[in-house]
C-alpha cells in the first residue's frame, strides 16, 4: 500500500533530546533472549486476559440461564464497554509508548512523569465516558431496532454498567503504564482480584443467597460495577506505593502542555482507530440485527454474541503477544537496538498465530458443545442452529485474527499509530460492512453470510499491518 501518511508523526519536546544519549545499560528485558523476554511479558497478560474471558463467559452463561433477551442485553453492554476501553486508548497507547521508550533509555524519572500525566487524564476520561454513556443508553437499542423486553433490559443494564467506567479508566491506564516498564504481572494481580470478586458477586446477585435476594440480569450489572470500583482502588493504592518504579506524585499530576501533547499525538491516532473499529462493529451489529425479525432476530443476535464472546479465546494469545511486542519494540528502540525491535515483532506474531491456530481447531471441532454450554435457557436448538456454522467458518481465519492484533500493537509500541488507523478504516469500509450486508441480508446468507465480511476484513488488516511492520519505516519515528 502506498505511503500516504507523513512519517512526521514524531513528537518533539524537551525530553526528545534524550534520544541522542548513549544507550543505557540493558535492563532485564534487553539482556535476555527475545524469546525469553516475550514469554516473560506475554504469559502474565495471557493469564490476565484469561481471567477477563472467564468473567465474560460467566456473564454470558448467567444471562443464558435467564433468557435470550438477557443474553442480548449482556452482549450490548460488552460492546459499549469495549467502546469505553477504546476511548481510554487515547491515553493508554501513548503512555505505553512513552514509558517504554524512556525505560529503555534508562530514564525512570521521565517514565514516571508520563505515567502521572496519563493517570491525571484517566480521571477525566472515566468521568467523560460515564456521562456520555448515560446519555446514549436510551438510544442504543433503538439503533439496533430492538423493541420490548430486550430494549428495556439493555437500557437499564447500560446505565449501571456505565458508572463503573470512572474507576475502570484508572485500571486501564495504570496497566498501560506498568506494561511500558515491562511489568505485566501487576495488571494480572489486579485483574485476578477484581474478576474473581465480580464472578462471586454477580453469581450471588443473579440467583440470590441466604438473605440476599435475586436481582436477575441486573445482579450481573451490579457485580461488574462493584468489581470495577475494587480494581480502581487497588491500582491507585499500588501507584501511591511506587509499584515497579511508578509512583503517583502530587507535583507530577498537574497537566503540562508539552507532555500531554506528546501523549495525545501518539495516542490520538490509536484512539481514533479504536473508535472507527467500534463504530464499524456497531454498524456490523446493526446488520446482524436486520438479518431477521421477532423471535428469530433475538436468536440470531444471541448466536452472534455467544460466538464473539467465545472467539475471545483467540484474542487471549493475540493480545498477550501484542502487548509483549509493543513493550519490546518500545524498549528496544529506546536502547538503540532496532534489529531487536524487528525480531521482537515478528517472533511475537509467529508465536501468537500458532496459538490462535490451535484455538481455531477447537472452534471447528467443538462448536456444538460450545453453544450447548453457553445457552441453556430453552432456546438452545434455535440459537445453536444459527451459531454453529458461523463459528466453524470463523475457525479458518484465526491466523489473520492474530496478525491483525499483534502487528498493530508492535507498530504502536514504536509510536507508529497512523497506519493501523488507515487500515482499520479501509477494512471496515471496503470489506466488512459492504460484504456483510451483501452476503448476509441481500443474499440471505444469515449469520454466516454476515461473518464472511468480518473474516475478510481481518485478513485484509493482517496483511497490511504485516507489510507495514516488515518494511521497517517505523524505526525512525521518535516519540
């Protein structure tokens, strides 16, 4: 693809002069083999994401014990929660890139400065996300042509869920900063505590226990809210104690124009990328909702959400090795080792793709069993008949899924955030949405037809980002 975007994404500032310093002595990530360093970084993220997936599957299972309408409400909340996480990436991606670069330079003071600036921004972004989602909640089910019970449940669930994003932002941004230093274990510990707490509370409030009454589907929302508050409190407490060299300091928290400019100039393209991706996904969900009407519509949407939640199993290794690649690329460039940065990105892609291939085999072989477990409310036969063929189609596209996630993360670790944005836009506009509508609605291909567009979009973005990383122009970008 032609280089249509200026490479001047470099961010100049007072600290940029440190790029001319001699490389600092290698830290533990730069002194060990690339394979060992990637595993050190990726395995805790893999465990963290596994816990997150366990939570998502538990929520879907609990909703499945109520009705397909409850399942659709949980699915909508997960889509909206994903949007909030993408909004936080405006800061998170920049924080990881800048903290990792200065950690690689051996400049912990400046790395801590950017972590403080990012946490200050996290507070404002969490409040903003909560307010916007509260206002938007009544309209989202209408965009999907949902009526009656699914719409009512969806609005109530969204409004409770939105409150948790105030403290959820603190966890997301703090984790991005810790990963920049090479600490992927602290986010794991926080996720472990918060998610296990979430599962216990959500299950208790769903079914009731002793004097605690059953709140049905809203009990799941209340459990999620409590867990996010707990996670935010733990993250802030650890930062005040100076975990992994990052400490919240009162003098560093007030915003500084040059520092915030650097954070956002790296993060804004990634944030826009995320919002475009979410907008495309929401438009894609609108197409899914138009595949059928009435009871058949609810079953189709439920089958889609179950399949997407299960496919998160592939996102586990892909995201874990993507985070590892971002940290390794950023620290290697900061230490003046571009060849190590290149090896890190390619090796992370190969390892993540191999694991995702194994997951694809599981999807194909166990598709029926997966839908049987995830939908036990009495609509099993209808939901499974729609979802099983679609999940088996998706099984053949797990390698593109991995590369689509890992290579953009590696590029973002170098501060190259504009090209992944371009590829997301083109993939949505050229492949996913037009083909989903053509194959799913116009040609009556149902969920399988709609997912054809999704699979080809993933393949397109995987190829483009792999080519971009291989060409290596991101090595010259300064953050």
